[in-house]
C-alpha cells in the first residue's frame, strides 16, 4: 500500500480537495509528478536529443555559451547616439555635438561619453535595415526582431494581437531548447519588464509553438516604470514559475515520489526511461537550493560596482544579467524598462527628444551598457558571452515629419526601420570594428545592409546552431529557425 505523506491537498490551491488515485497513478513523463519545472528539464532534454543541427563550423561557430540581449524597445535614434551626421540640413542634424571615440574615425554624440571610451571592445553595425519592406509598428518590428518572422495578424489599430501559442518562438526559447544549460540554473530569464507597446504585452517574448516549457522565467519587480530603485527590492518570489509551483509543494512531492518509488518498484522500473529522479532533482535543487537566490542577490556586489552600472532600473538589470550568466543562465534579455509609445525614459521620442535623451535615456544607456561590457571583459567572460544591444528600429532622419501616422514635434523623430545601429560584442565578434555604413543622412544603408533575421542567424551561429535547423510548429509543419544567413564578416 502506498501512503501519501502529509494531509491531502492542504498545500494545494484548492485545499478542500484531496489527492485522488488518478492523481497518484497517472503515468506519462513528468505528469507523474505534475511538476512544471521538472517537465521543463525533461522536455528540453528530449527535444535536444531528437534535434541534430548540421556541423557547419567556421568563423564564430560555437563561441558563445551565453547571451545577454539588451533590448532597447521603443527605437532609439541612431542619429542622436552612435551615427551622427555632418553637413546635413538642420532638421536632420542632431542637437548633440559629435565626439571622438577610442577607434579613430568613429564618432558618437556627446550623449555617450563612456561608450565612446570602450569602442575597442565591440562592433557597431551601422546598417541594420528592414529593406525592402519596413515594419513601422513597434510590436510588429519587435516580433520580427525576436523571432525572425513577420506576424500575420494585426489589429485594426495597427497593433498586433496578444501573444498566442501559435506564435513563432523567441530566439531565446530556441536556444535553450537546442542548447540546454549544463548548470542547475534558470535557462532563460527576461527582466525587468515585458516587451510591450501600449496594451499589447509580451508579443515576441514567449516560446510560442514550442510550448511553455521553453518560456522565459520573468523577473518583473513591483513598482512603476519610473521607480528607479525597484531592482533593490528583488525577492526570490519575483521569479515567476507557474503560480501553483512553490517550494512547499516541491518538497511534498519529493516525499510523494519517494513513497511511490519504495512502494511500487514495478512502476519505477516502467518509467526508468523518463529519468524522473534526475529531472525532479534538478528542479528541486534549483528552487530549494541557494544557487538562484545567490545570483539574484545584488547586495553581494560592492557599492562601487553597483554605482558603476548606475543606480537605476536599467543599470541594475545589466548587473543582474552579468550575475545570472556567471551562475550558468544561458539567455538573459534585459528589456528597456519603459514601454514603447510612452513618455519620459522611453526611446519613443516623438516629442522632446533633446531633453529626454540628454537627461533620461541617454545617460542610463551609456552608463549601464559600458559597465556591462567592461565588467564582462575584465572578468574574462566576454570571450564566451555574446552581448547584443539593439532596438526594433531607428528614428526618422528628418525631425517633425510623420512616417507611421504619429504626430511629431519639431524636436521629435518618428519610426524608421530602413536604417539604424546595433552593438554586438563578445563570442568571437571583432573588436573596434564598424560593419556597414549608412548614407549621408542616415536614411538607408550605403554598404553591407544587415536584416534583423541575419542578426538572429548570427546569434544562432555563435552557439553552434545552424540557422536553417528545422523546428516544427503547432501544425507540425517544418520551419527554419530563421530564413537568413549569419553575417560571418562580424567575426575575427
């Protein structure tokens, strides 16, 4: 006879319900335990075992063990940050003065003095472009950048429909499916807020048709977007597992598993191939042990280090990203902590660009990103950590004009997907390099255009994954990870 330890159902959401015989004896993979995190590990291992990516090798192949995506949602102005132009009309020229950088001949604006001093650590892609068809809508462009595919559903307002299980996966979900982490650590973390435009939340940020087992773990601390201190109030509880899973239940289920194993040797033998002990123990170790807690404890950093990143949400998120990667996380996405289609610290500068960029978004980006790159490099982590900083598009070369139906002041720029800038570093990426070139007004690539799909293909390459690797969607139809080739000229 099997004795279930503890009072039946006392720590369940529906405490008045007991545990049925069906609950105990249901056999089928991780359903035996009813454990979402254990299922995640099992599903990841199964998927990885059934997928064989071609061995294509070459420049940059398999250099990365982890990635930090610094996602500048809202679309920062390339002309006012890292691609300023001279000898252009007043309504094109930035209000900010150009400054020299550490790489001769490469200039930024005065908004980025710290990044200007470490240009020898990364490559600038000054020819990002959605040509021939631009995506002027934030959410559509975010979806393209994160998945490599263009969505087929747009609401009458021009915004996308909410996330769907039919969506293409976020690149991070593909990565952890094909390259599961080797450490008992969270595989994929998104912070400090979701991808968002107005009321469309999370589009392009889920595992889509891969299933929830490959969704990111989300760390979205409580507090308004303008609350710059909320990262100092991180709790382990902020780590969003499925709501019904918590340590008490995990420990109780461990006892249940032990009871089943001791009382039903035949059942244990029948499910040997599922490695339930291994997957369950990994999940239990992750949640109950201190590894994740330690990674999330920013108080372990010196005040000097925390100050170097900037005592604000973005800066401390970048610091936390480094800590997570150091602890074994494969993918971290740091999403700019102010949504598209909003004011103040947002990059969506339709009005008041000069003041907002100078006093708000510019200094936070300059301090946080420069500290992240420097810190990773000094710790010897940049060789195996890919860092990408990019938005969904740039801003219009001409101020005060409408390109997306929005109103723009004389000190504002509209959406511009045809030319913008990305920063890439680490994992075999060239240092002190500029790839591509924009034309004289920053309107279009003059040399070597790079499509967002090609950037994703490059990311996959650094992990030793062929971008043409086939995945199967919700209809069991074969689809490439991304229909593009990696930009091998980015690598040493």
